């Protein structure tokens, strides 16, 4: 099919941002949005989203207990460690689901977003090709970094960024992968080549940030910093896949991109927190005969409640959930 | 007639089992919670002691960690 709008003709003299400038703009907008989302005190300026919109985005990711400040929930922590495309889709989904309440037809919004994803990133399109609702929507999208709005002398334009054209790209497409920035060394030190406050916040989730230089964040992964992360509901796998997916190009080529001793240790520390398993159950003994004992064991196994047995002394432990059934069954055996 | 007892089945590694048995032995008789020691990796205990055992394990784990003073 043909797009309902053509990109701006090159004869019109207005300076368009280069692709690099556009990418930087998109990244900045998106990070500013994310920082504001997690109520970070690091955010320098607020986006134009109303506080009610922000509350809707924050639902499920942050929670508030009485008079305390907003805190990240388990989902919130996991959200921060997801890759950008997944995060973007989560936010867009919330935005779409909420559209009815704001008087925007959901189907129209979805088709507009899909339409936008097929535009060419870096090309400018005239705003006069949009209807009224769409003009309101693009202001929100500019806040997320999906588009850049540009004012010409007589007309206004919007320029789609890589973020919106990636909406229709599958998650496995490696060309949409942003460049990694983290180097993890075998001595558990982390070197993150980034000046982004968001990256710093994310690293603080599971590592001890030691120095913040203009282009480098130095830290270390310690038992204490990981226990902190585990207490907040982050799993070892999430931390490891974050480190692997964001590995600096220098180390990304190596296999493994994150040293094995570090990934092993992260998993070991997680396992150390779960050394004991406790299950509500019932203990059966004094079986009248071996036959009754063995059929009870089989019955327990068939109903998924068999936990432990000692065949020599005829003792059986069964999950509490099926106790009533076991009792009935044993009564029938007499 | 088969006898049924309600409680909690604890599955863990051998050192942890010993830790819990030791903890049990150090309590006064009225507070002891182990009903049966099933084998060297399983214990059957009174219900409602889960939280107490977990905090004792947590304390034990903290005693084993050294954090460099800042």
C-alpha cells in the first residue's frame, strides 16, 4: 500500500537534524521519560505528560505505602532491566489501553502507530496531513522520543525517529540493538562507558557504584549489592541477561561476554538465599500393613502430593492440600 | 489405624539440617519444634515455625559475611 503522506520535498529549505542528532534526541527524550517514571530525583526537566498520565504508566511499576515516597515494585525493577524495545511496547500498550478514557478511539490510535512505524526515519512529514486527534497524539509521542517536532516558517513537521520505526520490527532483529556500554571484569568490577543518569540508576539496582566520571561509571558487583537486588525481586537471570545484552562492543565479541566466574557467583549467591524449602504437609505412620502403605504412596503420587517416604519404616509425608482426600482414601482401605 | 500429624516438611542440604537440629536442641523443651528427623536432608517440624527458622538462617548468614568498613 501507499502511505497517506509523502516526505517533505527537498526543495524546502529548513535544516533537518542528521540521523545522529535524531538518535541522540530520541534517546534523551526516552531517558528523561524513564527517569521521571521512576520518580528519580535525577531528572532535570519534566516531560509534558500530565501527572494523571504518569500515574497510569506507573501503575504496576511503582507503589506507594501511606505517606512514604513512591517505590519500585518487583515489576518495576524488572521493567528497568528489560531492553528498550520491550520497555517501549509496555508503555505504548498502557497508552493505547488508556486512550478510550481520553476520548481517542483505540483502533484509530493503533492503526496510526502502525502507520508511523512504516515511515522513513529521518524524513520530515507535514503536520497538515494529520487530523485533530493525531495532532494531539504526536505531542505525546514526541515526549517519548518517538518523533521530533519541527517548526518551519509557515508549516510544521514531524520526523519519526528510530524508536517508532522499530515498533514494527521483531525483537530479535539485531540491527535495532543499541550499542552496549558495560564491561564486567573477572574481579567483579564494572566499567560502564555512559554518561546517562538512567544507566547509573539501573546499575545501582544491583551493583555498588563507586565513581562517576564524565563518560564512565565505575562500580563493583558485591554480595551486598546483589542481596539488595534479590530482596527487591530481581532474579540472577535478569541481571545476567542485562549485562550480556548491554555488553560493550569490545567485549561483546568474546564468548562469554560476561566472565563465567561472575555469572556463576551471581547464581550461587542467589541460591544461598534459598537453601531451605518448607512445605505445609502431613506425616503418616503406623500403617497396619505394607500393602496399605504402598497403595497410600501410589495414591499420593497420582494426586501430585507425594513429598517423602521411608519404605523401611513405612512413613509417608504428603502435601497438606490433599490431606482430606488421603484421609478419605485411607478410611476406604479398612 | 494410620496416624496423621500436621506440620511442615523441611528439605535442605546436610549442613542446614544440622544447623536447624542444633537450633532446636538449644531451645528449652517447651519450645522445641522438631517432631521427626526423617533423614539427613529432611525434617518434619511444627507448623508456624517457618518465619522463626528463616530469620535464624538469615542471622547466621549475616554472621558469616564480612563487609569492609566504609
